C-alpha cells in the first residue's frame, strides 16, 4: 500500500472456477483489510491513499468487505464497488 503499487487480479470464473474465484477474492480482501489496519502504527499524515476496486462485488461480500466499508477510511483505504443491478445484493 505504501509503495504505491498496483495489484491486478483476474478472478474470471472461466479461468479459476466459481468457488475458487470467490475464495481467492475474499482472501485478497481480507489481506488488504489487515494491511490497512497495520497502518494504525503510522502517523495519519504518512498514510498514502489506497483504493480497492471490486467488479461484480456481490460475489465477494464478506465480513472483511463490511469492515472495510465501516472502518478503513481512517487508514486511507477506499472501496470502489461495481455490480450490475441492485437485486444482486442481499438485504444485509
């Protein structure tokens, strides 16, 4: 995050399979969340903004994503989430 690098992960279901895609996507989100939480040790002025873009995010909704949405802004982690239509999301 602080190295200003880009991570691009292709989780196409055609390449990895549906279950593998979901598992890998959720694991990546969890690792990014943990990295953001480690920024608590840094002075807030030293925290470089980092953005996590998730396409078809309804496939990757997890406690990590919920936590990022509610807590990670103070660590300068932002989320950009995309999906096709509202019915893809559960009421939770």
